[in-house]
C-alpha cells in the first residue's frame, strides 16, 4: 500500500464526490503562485468539513489556521445566508492571499480573517464577549494545539463540534520520546481531550493524497 495508490483512490473519490470548481481551483493556483505551502486539506477532507458543519447546523464557525483560505471556503459553503466564519492567521501575506480567494468565491461578506498569533486573537475574542461558535476547526501550528483547545472550549457551548487536523503525522504521534514540539503538542492536546470531562472525543487515522495523517473529532457536552 503506497501513497501512489492512496492518491489514485483519492482522485477517484474526489472526482465523483468532491469535484473542484473554478473558485477552488483558483484558490489553490493562486496560493501556490504566491508561495504558500501546499498543506491545505484535500478536497474530500474539505467536503467532510463542510458536511460536518452542515450536520451540526452551524451558523458561527471558527477556524484556526487560514493559509490561502481553501478549507475556509469549504467550511463557509456550509453556512446559511445569515451565518459567519472567523478565521485566524498569523501571516499577513497568507491572510491577503486568502481574502482574495474568499472574495472570488463569493464568500467575502460571511468571512472575517483576523491576523496575529492565534492565542492572542482567541483571548481577544473571549475578552470581547464573542458569542459561542457552533463549529471550530483547529489547523494552525501543532505546538499550539493544547492552548487552542483550551481557548476553544471557552468559545464553545453545549453541542459545539471541534475538529483538529494532523493528529497522526505519519504515525509520529505514538513516539512518546519525541523531541519534536509539534508531536509533543499534538500528544498533549489528545491527552487534554481525553481528560476533559466537558467533552467526548475520538481520533481517526487517514490516508490519501496528503499522505498518512488523521483528525480528531470532539463534541462539547457542557
Ligand atoms: N486550514 C488551511 C491550512 C492551514 S496551514 C487549509 O486546510 O486550507 C496552517 C496555517 O496556520 C498557516 O497559514 C500558518 O501561517 C498558520 N499559523 C501558524 N502559526 C500560527 C499562529 N500562532 N497563529 C495563527 N496562525 C498560525
Ligand atoms: C502541516 C500543517 C498542516 O496543517 C497540514 O495539514 C499538513 C502539514 C505542516 O505544518 O507541515
Ligand atoms: Mg492541516
């Protein structure tokens, strides 16, 4: 079993069930041309995010880690006309590319990108008394996942769904002796989820065009 086969299967599934369109193609094309790393979610993962947010009936979505706005577009497409999405991004250049991509996708009125270190922006949202979010997608620096989870809980309500990307990283997550801060961050995050009585969570391994990784799905009970 190889990444080449995973990619062929993804190509098949994506062409049937998560086909691209002009806005998504242009988003990836312009992101690449602008020098952004190609670490966006795969199309079928993007559609999974859209469907999870739809199943949740989300009207307010929070994303941590915008990059070029590819996952942002999938998530925002789940929203009703009066819905909104706030996406947090450290790099001003990424945010500029994402804004152009999101505007071209016709979603500019629903999406706000806040630039800065996500921990600070999240604290700002809490301080300004932001209404709770229905769906939260954590996908920024992996070192930050423990803090993003703790702060996300403060921006949640009973019923909020939290999804976190990249929790397996080629299996590195099982290396308890790792000195990689990203691995340690993801492990600490999973331990926080496991020990947090206000949530129920799970994590699932995935293979596909983006390699071998996985995601966590968390339900906020109270
Ligand atoms: N969700 C995107 C991919 C995000 S990649 C998609 O699937 O399309 C991770 C992003 O997080 C990068 O753009 C990176 O600049 C950003 N990031 C890294 N550290 C951050 C921090 N401390 N605060 C906010 N964003 C951060
Ligand atoms: C990386 C980050 C991601 O969010 C991702 O999906 C893949 C890779 C990274 O930082 O390498
Ligand atoms: Mg990711």
